[in-house]
């Protein structure tokens, strides 16, 4: 079951109890329906802060981090949740092998610059799903191509 459904159900039961206590003559089924309507209105007009924060991309100075030694079974959502503790995350890209489609064990996280600095400090050499992460600022592709042409 979804978490929001359980919360609505609990709110409906509490609402039904309150309506039944206030209006003693109201049938319990009518009180339960009134509780459901009240809970639905509350969840409709009071958006959750978590949904708002994750739906809107961060606008401001960003930094892309290289994350190495990731577990092969990890998913983008898990990495986003881990780095999201330190600041807003715009995107997570886990690199896959072109032939096999399997993950290669590294990826890139684009997030707020302040959050990225915190994440680098806290998550470099951090044990995540039995692997020790390596977190660095990602090098841009433009600087890589100019470095190789100079040599």
C-alpha cells in the first residue's frame, strides 16, 4: 500500500471519530465519509514539502561530482537520496557498458555547489552498500580534450 493512502485512511478514521463525538446523532458511516472528505481536502490543499523539493530542479550555481566505486546493483534513486541529504540534486547519471547494458560502478551527480562541497567532504571514503565511495569534482569534457591535444 502507498504511504499516502494509509495516512488518508488514518485521518479518515480520526475524522470520523471526531465527527461522531461532536454530532452524537450522526450515523457512523456518515461520520466516516465526512472524515474521508476532510482528509482528502487536507491532502489536496496542503502539498507535501518533499514532493515540492524533488519536482523542482535547483536553479543556481551547480557542480557535477564524479562518484566512483558504486555498487553495481545501485539505482539512480538511491544515489539521489544519499546525495540529497547534503543539498538539492538536479540529476544522477550512472554509467553503463554499451555492449552489455550493465552498470560500470561509477556515475555523475549534478547538485547545488554548496551541497556538492558538503557531499564531497562527507561522502568521500564513505561506506555505501558495502563499498567505499570515491567522490571528486568531475572534470569537464572540454578540459579533457584540450589536455590531450597539448600532449
